[in-house]
C-alpha cells in the first residue's frame, strides 16, 4: 500500500505508508523474473512497485478488480469426501448465477525468445548479519524453458533440476558450493514452474565481486560436464524413491497442496488431471531413459547449452541504497503534493477522515456464513498409544494408517550437557546427519538417506511444562521416516550416526556453517516478529531463556561468529563432546507410528538398533540438581524405576523486565511485547487463548494493520505461559507498543459482544481441532506429556469462557504492573529509543 494519506489538516504535512522491506533475497528474485520475462505481465511487480503505486488511479484499480477478480477468471477446486453436487449447486447459486460471463483477457502470451543472452546488474542494501561482510555479492544465470502446460516436459525438467542442484552429490553443489566461493546458492535456484514458461536458475550469493566471472565460467563448465557424463543411476533411483514417499506421505493439508501444485498450469489452460497422474509420469520417465540413455543429457544440451534466452543477473550492496530509495519516494511524493490544489488537499483530508472513521466502525458480518460454538464437538476422539521398551529404553507405539510408511522419533535429554556447550546444540543438530557416518563419507550418506528414507534430521527442543511456568524439558529430537521395506536400512544409518559420526572434516563443516549462517541472516526479514517475541520473552521464564539461546538473535549472532572463524578446530573438538552427552540411550525415549501389521516388525528393528548403540549408554550426572520427574504413564505413581521425563525446575526463578532494540538494515520494524502469565493446565489459560484471538481480530488488526500500515499484528497465547503481542513489517515501532496497551484497555473495558467471543472461540477451536496426520498422532503426549484427558479439560475450559472471565484475565494478567513483561524491537535506527535509557541497544 502507498496511498497519499492525511489526517492532519490540509495545510499540514501529507504522509505516505512505505512498502515492504527491500529484503535482498526477494529483491533479487523480483528483478530476475522481471528481466527474464520482460515483454508482458511478468515484467512488473505483482504486489506493486512502491514508486509506481502513486500513479495508479482509482478508475484503473476498479477496472482491474472488475475483470481479474471476476468468476469468469476463476478456477474452482474442491477436495474431500462431501458430495460434489452440493458444492456445484452452491457455487452456481451464490456466485456464478449473479454474474454475466465476460472475457477477462487475462491469457499470458508467449515471451518472444532472445537471439542472444543478456546481462544486467542491480543493487541492494548491505546486510549487517552477512557471514562475511566483504562478500555480499550475488550472481545468477537464469534460463527460460518450455511452456508449463506440457506436463511431461515440466515433470522431466523438474526432476532434471533436482539432479543438478539438490544435495551434496549434485554437480552444481560440487562445483559451486564446495569450493566455498560463496555462502550458498543464489536466492533463486532450480526449476520454477510458477510462470507460463518455466525457468531454471543457478548461481551464488555471499560472494566477492571479483569472483563473478569465475562463477559464470564454472556454471558453463558444469553444464558441459553434465552433457558429457550424465547422472549416476543410483541418484536417479533416489529421486524416484523420494517421489514415491511424497505420494504416500499423508499431510493434513494434502488437498491444499494439490491445489497449489496444479494452480499455475491450470491457470494457463493446462490439464490439471494430467498433472495429478504422477505415477504415469514416473513410468513414462523410466521408459524414456530406457529407450535413450542420453535422454537427460540431451535435455541439458537443448535447454542450457544451446539456449540463447538466458539472463545473467548480478547484485552488489550499495551503502546508500536505503537513502536513495527514501529520497526517490520523497521526491515522488513532493511532485504529487506540489501538483495538488487547495481543493485537492481539502478533499484528501476529508477522505482521510472518512477512511479513519470507516476503519473505526464495527463491520456487519451477519451476511457471512458462520459456524456456531454449539456446532463444535464437546469431546475429542482418543488416540490410543501403547507404552513399551526396547533394550531398556522407553518406547511409545501408536498404530496408525500410515500408508506403508514408518515414522521414528527419539527424544534425547540435554540434562547432562555442560552449560558452556548449550549454544552449540542447534549447530550440532544441523550437521549431525550431513557429515558422514560409519563407512560412509557425507556424499554416500546423503545418497543412502535419499535411497532408503524420507529424510533424517535432528532439532533442538525446549518443551515448557504444562503445569509450572518455571519448569521445562530440554533435549534434541531425532526424526526419520521410511517405506516399510527399508526399516533395517533406516535404523542401520542411525546406528552409524550414534556409533561413528564423522565430525573431523573441516572443509565440509565450513560449507555447512557458512550455509547455516547465510540462511539465518536471510530468515530475519521473513520471521522478524518471531525473533522479537523470542527476545521479549527471554527474561520472563527459564524456558524462554533457553529458547532465545537455541532459536533467537543470540543463535543468529553465534553462528555468524563461528562462520567468521579462520580455524574451526575448536568446533570440531566440541561436537564429539556434545555427542557423548546427547546420543546416550540412558537419556532417551523413542516413538514409532506405523500400521498395525508392521508394528511388531518395527519394534523388533528398534530393539536391534538399541542393542547396536548400547556401547553409548553411560550414566552421567545431570548438570543441574533441580530435576522434576514426570512419569511417561500418567496413571502410574512416580517411582525411581518407572520410565519418566526429567524436567528442569527453577522454583526461585526471578523474571525481570527488559526492553531490547536491535538496529537492522530494514525500513520497517518487527515489534513484540511478552507478558508472563500461566501454563497450559491452569484454569485461566483457556481464557487467555480466547482473549488473544479476540484482541487480534477485533482490535489489534485494525490498529496495527489497517490504521498503522503494518503487514500484520496481533496477540497469541503460548504454551510456555507467555502472552505475546507482535507486529510484522511495521512502519511504526514505539507507537505500536501504545497500540498493544490500548488493546489491553479495550479488553478490560468489556466493550465486546457475545458474537466477538464466539468468533474468537471458533478461531481457537479451529486450531485445537485441526486435523493431525497419522505421522503425528500421539506426538503431543510423547513430547509434552499432554494426554487426551488434559486436552479434554482444556476443551471444557474453552467452552466455559465468558464475558466476565475475559475482562477478569485482562485485568489480572495484562494490566500495567500486574505481570512482568519484556519488549523487543528489530528495526531501523530510532532516535526516540536511542535517547531513552530504559532501552538496551544491540
């Protein structure tokens, strides 16, 4: 949005709302598409170019909406087991019958092909968190491919792209990533089938400007090498195995994923049904390879070697970039303002007041179809789990219709890990399955994982206790899945990781650390509100403190420091120390989700695995003495011998208020305020959940997004007992903190209706009752100890929330001085905050 807005009188200043941040990755991707497809719709910014938006007239916008957002330009997609006739009847009666068919003229013509390649250059703002501040350039070569409505050609090129760029065995990974010329592939990499004609891009980011020619040369040589040597048969099989797993894996958004998968081709009049016949495409692909062993090499030659429609785009940082953008916007604004007559100014002023009045009004939602709270099921269906053990390690078994897949998890405790090693845990998790193990180097390990599993990973876990705010569990979660026939292979790979992981390859470690640092730096502009919430909650609970260590700005800066180290030998010595504490069967519990027919085989294979790794079992002393035992079976009393979760408890923890400001190279802010409240099983937790949803929808959205111009904002209640306010891509910062406070006053005043409460409850229930995939059934019990009985109690408390309880909890927990709160802002330089001694500047 960039309207000329004014609610100050006509003789005062006219203001505008800035657009989204010029995040470098997004900026590069935008320029690449605009310049590769310059002759039609793809040459413009679909969300609006900030400098062009002020030239858009109301009539143009209205006309665009009338043609593009018309049923004649729509595609209808339904998924599920409800009768289709009812859907079609409703679509006809409530939409199609109310419009005349028009020709929206939205078809996209083919891009005229170039007779020779082109080059271009763009600039961006420098990144303060770049792994190497002297290497902030990007270069990428993008090739225009065929029309996406040719289903089989698109399928082939998508597979070809994976073979060329995915994983450490791919030719471009070997030639571009491993020589450490850049920090990672360019922000656009691989096959893109979202435009009418697909494209393939390859390049690097985080590189030095003088290496640009070298990178272009390597890309050309790698293409020649692929044409000459082709791909190993085992890599092609691994890729087809991946497709088989993707077809069998049942996710809760399966229908939505299918809609997304077919949307682009169908929008350009491709055949959506043909796209869904993936098994037929696989069979045809195998046949094509059989008939012509050089099938893929011929495609590489045609689309890459001989393709003259290719663009080489480079990007370099400009220290004045933000200033130039601001100046251009200011000049544009001045030109618009200077052209205004007194009458125009008065009109804008009046319209600004009208808009403000309209935004402040309660909208009539009675015309919208709505569920009622009485439609919600009063009870939840139970999830049956069985508790067992394998070689002395507790195991949770959950029989599910997993469609021929087996899902394995292991939770490994961090309780014996020395405090000084905690910062390294996320790094340990990210490299654990990527450096080789047993007799396999990292390339062979990656190949075996692709051939035999649906992926193997480790992640750091901070799990708040459901009953006490100052109690939590800390650990790492190992996760993997495989087709039933590959069970022994999957557990054999885990055995090798437990018994002989390879941590000593410094070259490989440097590549992984640099990529991780780049990924974290790039992620801040996408998830800045999450980082703000993490930091704001840091000093409010012990779990919040560890969460910031593992996944907050502290971790981002730590990985950047590691990436800058000239010598990684200290890290290489540290990783085995962590492994001895974490991959220890003495501090472990496991879970398996599989079909009833395969469960006994799965437990037998798990038993073999646990015996294989039994030499790692060692009783180690916990670093902290204040442990709280919770039995895995809640119906059993706590005994020393019974299997239990060992949680850290800090009953004397003193929360403290802190306000932290991180200056970032963005033109917008990410703002959060967190307040310490109550845990999951407390009677007020349900009321706070409903209150957060109601405040978001009925007050904060209007204040922060509609009036304030942020991309988003609201409140949420976290399982760890923190009530968090947040805003996302916000042109304001300190003003948004005032909006949070106004939200609390609004809640305390009780000026909301029963309908507002019911809508908030429905919103909470939509999350509570969202489908759980067979792979994830029983997981909340396995990880957090939250049983079906506890969920049912929470459900009953949600039903009983009323007007008075909402006013009461707003007063009790959110009033100034009631609960300890923390504040964090990530954003551009701020003079007001700089002058305020209550802020800590980072």
